[in-house]
């Protein structure tokens, strides 16, 4: 089954990454690049995965741009609608967080040039993350699992994987010492949050957000609405942290893990408002055949 082969490919790339990262980190250090080991690990995995998926796209039957919803005649309208829905939904939640005392306005950097640079970087990251993750999850993976498992099971499994993957952002305690083991240790660090019950509220929030994005994809036949919603959320988090700070307490208001706010009452407000706006926008739109 193509889905099983796709899973095997991802696990294989993860295993290769664990043993390839130390020599790559050593090479970067030798040429004078000071990069954290965890960041090298992440980039090695991403590059390897992209290369393998492109090379084996037909063998894995991952689908082309039209099949995954990337090529769509009404993409501009769908993208704009998604950006507006995502921005309004999360902004209202941030306003709630501010009124409840969980958000503190204020520039993070005193230097104006750095503020501008970080704002531009945040916007760029939002575009990249929104597009890449929607193509990967609501495009390729949702299509592949739906074909193999059926519509409902494909939706639930895709969304569960999306939620699990976004928990894998631990603070790294790994340091590179020239041996191969740091790559293996980093892999174990990355997987550890999946076994931590404290992450259950965040996992539930991520699952709900994944369902909203999947609903946008299936109702429109296009990836662009979900790309817009996703990019707007990422932009408000990435750019917003330049202009405001989220307190660490109370947990019920701000959440306890990354991504911020998702596993909290503020996250619930964001999800409910975003879902309601999406339902309102699509109320007269027929699902694609």
C-alpha cells in the first residue's frame, strides 16, 4: 500500500538523519559556521525528505499539483479568504488573552532595524510554513491516506499525524562532541514529547486546528484557503512576538508548551472563531465532486 511505503520512507529518512547529522555538523564547524546541532539535524532531515519524495513521487503515487489541490483556478480568492479568516480568528483570541492579562504589548528589540528585519523574516516564515505544511499534510498526505483508507479514516489519521508532528519541538540538550551518538540522542529527544501526558491539551488543540484546515481543503477542493488560514496564524505568532510577549502563567490562559496558546482557553477561542468564520464563508459553497 502506498501509505505504508510513505511511512517507511519517512522512518528511513529519520534513521539516516540521526547518523548523517554529526559529520555534517563537523563539516560546518570546520568551515567556520556556528550552527546549533539541533538546527543542523532539522535541516538535514528536511533536505533528505524533500529529495527522496521528489525522486520517488511517482513510485509513491503522491499526486501532482492539481490532484493535491495546489493548482486551482480560484486560488487568489481562496487564499485571500483564508488569510482573512485566520487573521481575524487568531487576532480575536489574542485580544481575549490581552484582556485576561496573558499578553503584554511591547517591542522585543530596541533597535528599529532589527524590528523591521525580524518582521520581514516572520512574514517570510509564515509564507513558507503555510505553503509547505499544507502541501505536505492537506495535499499529499490527506490525498494518499484517503485513497488507501477511505475519506473518514484518511482525514483522522492525517490530522493525528499533523498533531503529533507539531509536538516534536523539544528544547535540545544535545551537544555535538564528534561522535555519532548525538544524532541518535537528538532523535530520542524529538520523540519524547509524544509520551508526555502534559502535552495532551496542546495535542487536542492541534488536532482541532488540523480538522479546520482539512475542512477548508475538502470543502473547496483547493489548498489555498487552508494555506491562507495557516499562514495567517504563523504570521501572527512569528511577527507578533516582535511586538508583544505572552506570559508563562496562568497555564489555562496561555498554555504550557509549543506552539503557544494552542492548548489553552485562548487557543479554544481562536479555534472556535476560526471555525465559525470558515463555516460562514463556505455556507453557500458546494463541496467539490
